[in-house]
C-alpha cells in the first residue's frame, strides 16, 4: 500500500509490467539527484 512512484529502485527486472519505467537509467538519474540534494546541505 506504500506509494512506489518516487521510490529509487530498479524494478524492471522484477516486474516489467508494473514498473517498466524503473530501469537502470531511472535508478541512476534519481540516485544522482538525491546525492546532489544531500550535497547542497
């Protein structure tokens, strides 16, 4: 029941039907963005 849309995970290998957008590129882009936000602090 937890929202997964913004969760930083690679899930296309686990469930390509529901999570086709959560591929390697998604993970790398989002984790980069997260670290950039941390660096700002």
